[in-house]
C-alpha cells in the first residue's frame, strides 16, 4: 500500500492553506482601502477655530471629539472628557443657524491612531458652504482639541468591521472545509486500500 495511491492528494492541504492566505491578503487590502476612505470622509478641525466647510450632501452629520488624533504632523492626546467648547454652524447663503444637538446614542471609534466619541449632530437640508465656529467662552481658556465631522460615518465603519469579519471567517471556513473533507476522504480511501491489501494477501496465502 502506497500513500500516493490514496485520493485525494495531500496537495489539497496546501490548497486549504493557500485559500486562507489569499483570504487574509484580501482582508488586509479591504481594511486598508476602507479605513483610508473613512478617515478621508471625516473633516478634521482643530478647536478653537472659525472655519468654512462645504457640505455636498443633505442628511444627518455627526461631530466627533477626537481625544487621540493626528492632524498633519501633530499628535493630540487631550483626554476623553469634552466640555466647555461652544459650537455654532451657520449657512453662508442664508445666514440661518443650524441647530446642533446631542446624539441620542453615544458612538465611539478607534483606528489609525485616532480615537473619537460622538458629541454633536445636525441636519443639512441644503448642500453648500457653512461656517463652523468652536471656541471657549470669553474669559475661559482650554486646550486645543480636535473635532471631526462626517455623514454616515458609523454606518460605514460597521460595514467595514462586518465585511472584514466575513472575509476572515469566510476564508477560514473554506480552508477548514477543504481540510476536513480531504482528511475524511483520505481516511476512507486508506481504509479501503487496507481492506483490499488484506484480502489480496489472504488470497495469495490461500
């Protein structure tokens, strides 16, 4: 009895390893592209500031306080508590002040050396240029902190997380299935060969 006669070949174990490696490579590319897109989708502002921002789409936007952040070549570590900063958002076209409110649910993120927590939200009904102002009350001082704002950010982040998990477990499941099926079939083939070898030996001895 020779192992080369046992089917399927042991090369299928190598195929399982290759499937897992390819899956993890695709996962790395997927996460890199998605996370890069997520960071670019957030507009960062160092507070205190008065800045003009263009909102190209209507919808709900969220303002995050990034207590650990990177802006240009500067790193920020400002503590998780956000307080004392007064923010306003005004339409440059109409002069209308956009209502800012606290989010109903607290959202957080941590990736790429940045950590943030949702602190404000607002609705944009008309695309255009808006003036965002953030400052400490007159007579009060505070550290320079980073705010980041974007639309649908947490939904995109959750999509990235679940997409990454699907790639990770999917490639692992396929590789595992190939390994198990190959192992079971090889054991069955080996047993059949052993029985055939035993019968042939008994026949020759008889």
